């Protein structure tokens, strides 16, 4: 069962991977530098999805002002490989948008408490940035917010 932030991310990632159910998508529990994707990532056959924790803000305190709950922001980077530099949207942007829709659909159905043993209570879609188009990949970051339980030991 997930106990710390690392295990929460791995558990959420596994749930997302099961829902997307696409062997051509590589899932990783960290943010990747886009220039590294462009230059050195030969292991990505079609797409990469990276999930990572961004910010955390304590929202609720108990007893002697001990942290109880926090709002955590998670980023989900979707990067889709294109055929070549001047490819049209059908090779990059449109498959990226299909993956985006699957992940948003997954987030609307997930029972975050059950998946993470109540380490986080909610996992909600908050928005996305615009598509970044580079030579090899097109990338979009989706943002999610979660309510995290801080009242139990984080080990």
C-alpha cells in the first residue's frame, strides 16, 4: 500500500497505465527535460507519459498546528513522437489529444482513496498548457490537484 509521495506517484501511474492500456506508451514517474527527450531518448517508440509531484500547500492543521491535509499539484506530461520535423497534426497533435482525453476520463473515474489506501482523497483535473511542438516530439502538460493526508506517518 502506498505510504510516501514516491509510492503514491507509482500507484497512481500504474492505475493510469492500466486504464490507457497502450503498449506503445512508456510511463515514467518523473518529469523529463524536453531537450533530453529530443536528443537522447531512443527508447520511446511512440509516446511517453510522465507523472510527478509539483507543489504542495498545507490546507488544514490540527492540535498544536500539526499539518493534517494538503493540496498537492501533480503534472502529467504527454509527449508523442512525430515521423519527421514537418509532419502534420495527424502524427503528433491528434494522437496526443487522444491520450489527453483518455487520461482526463481516467481521472474522472478513479477512486483515489481506494487506489492509494487513503493517502490522497481526491485526484482532479485542473487544466493544461498549450502543445509544445519540437523537432521530434509534441508535448502537453496536464495539471491535477489532490487532497493529501498528512496526519499519518509519511514513511
